[in-house]
C-alpha cells in the first residue's frame, strides 16, 4: 500500500511519478539555484479529466484531493488561456515594434528623398538664374552696341552737317 501511495504522489524532488525522492535522477532541490522550484521535464499536456478522485498534477506540483477532475481541467484551461494571452501580448508588442521600426525607416527614406529633391531644385533654380543672367547680358551688349553705333552715326552725320554749314558760311 505504501508503494501505491508513493506512485500516486510522485517524487517530492522533481514531481515525476514512478520513483521516490532518494532515487530521483535529478539533483536535489537544495543544489538548484532556486530551491523552491523543481526541475520538471517538459511533458505533453493532455486536456482530459483525471480518472481518479485524488490525482497528482505534475505540471504545478499540486495534489488534487478529490472532488472530481473537472476542477483540474478548468484550471488547465485557465492556465492555457493565460499563456495564450501572454503570447498574444508579446506578439502584439513585437508587431508594434516592427511597425514603428518600419515607419521610422520610411520616414528616414522620405526625408532623404525630399533633401535630394530640394538639392536638385536648388541646382535647377541656379541654372535657370545663370541662363537668364547670360541672356540679359547678351541683350544688354546688343543694345549697348546698337546705341554705340547710333551715337557714332549720329555724331558723324552731325559733324558732316556742321561742316557743310561751315563751308556755306565761308
């Protein structure tokens, strides 16, 4: 009977069924970094109601003292829902970080593109001003030349007229 009770409870060191604490293959709890935690290997979780009134929960290290197995099942469902909500929070946080990172990258690229566009516009504007200045200088030179020629012609013609008048007077 003692063997049957120990098999139902499991090891007090690791929580596994089938052996006593003194035959446990894992190091004693006192040698573990946190003595309140047991080293429990990962087990496949099955959501079924236990078939005995007193069942050991190897995942939580607690002994269900009867009252049916649905309480244990409800606890497991609540635990799984809590884990899923934690994973969802982590996933949403990671998605938000990725979104922010992507938005920052897009903003940086947009700013670089705008800066390049401003530089190109500045170069285009300078080129247009230079072209306009060159055209204005060329027109000014032409007007100056025409005026210079006109002055020369006018003064030559005036001189000629004056010479003619002087000759008539003599």
